C-alpha cells in the first residue's frame, strides 16, 4: 500500500510539473526583437541547397533585417518546438544574387527563444 501511494504521489507531482511547464511555455512565442535559434532546410526547384543540419542552430534577431523578410515573418509567432513549412517568393525571398526571383521552400523548426 505504501508503494502504491508513493507511485501515485510521484505521478501526481510529475503531472503538475508538466502541466505548469506547458502553461508557462504556451504564451512564449517568438516576437520582434527576440533572438531566436532555428533549424532550417531550404530547397529550390526540388533540390536542397542549404540547411543548418550538421552545423548547429542558426541564430538571428527577429525584425533586425538579418534574414530575408519571409523567413522573419514565418518565425514570428512560432512557439519553441513548432515546425513550419513555407514557400517564399517575390519581395519575401531574395531580391538580389543567384537566388533572386527563385521560389524558396523552407522547413523551419524553432528551437529556442533567447
């Protein structure tokens, strides 16, 4: 009987901790001015041309102009652990260089909000 009580007590404590963490993290979304860390995969014309995989997370500050506008817009509002796939073109993508005018397909996972 004591063993069952201990198991129930530990289960209840674990449930409360998980619930509390979910409650606290639920409102934590990426917003302008936050430094964020993401993993991403970029494909163009069906070919993967860039990724953070194997290099570590990619960090940048939202709204600081450090990434293309569409990437910034996509990450804004994401929660840690959330994954999005997005297709970017026009002014949301590259407007100069070898990828200018290309349709970009990103898969992005938000790993951390600093």
